[in-house]
């Protein structure tokens, strides 16, 4: 989390009063990748179920801007790359 969102306001009084649990994650240790990939190969995990939508590279900036609106579920994956766009000189 960055900028004005870097310190998430959590109502700790409500968490304590209601005996709630706060859970979360921030990435995965690289040493766990082999186990994760084995589970995918064995069909125990289906990462495709996490994908909410796919976009082109050209659509990526708009998708990034739209993240703040929480308009969908799942991960957005860039799966189509236009080589001409990627190699176009800037300036």
C-alpha cells in the first residue's frame, strides 16, 4: 500500500470487542514455489480460477487505473502483447 493508503485504518476496538481475527498475506516465499508448482501439475490447484479477466498490453493502463473502483473479482492478467507497441520508440 502506498501514498495516503499506506496506513490502513483498522478499528481495533471492534476487532477486540468482537474477538475477530485479521488475516492476510503479502506474497509467497520463493522456497515454496516448487511445492506450489507440483500442486498445480498434480491438479490439486487450478490457478485459472483466480483469473477474473485478461487484457491486452494496450488495455493494461486502463485496467490499472480501474483497480481503485473494485469493479470485479479475481486477478487481471496481461495475456496478449503487440510486439509493434512494445518496440515503438518514445518521445
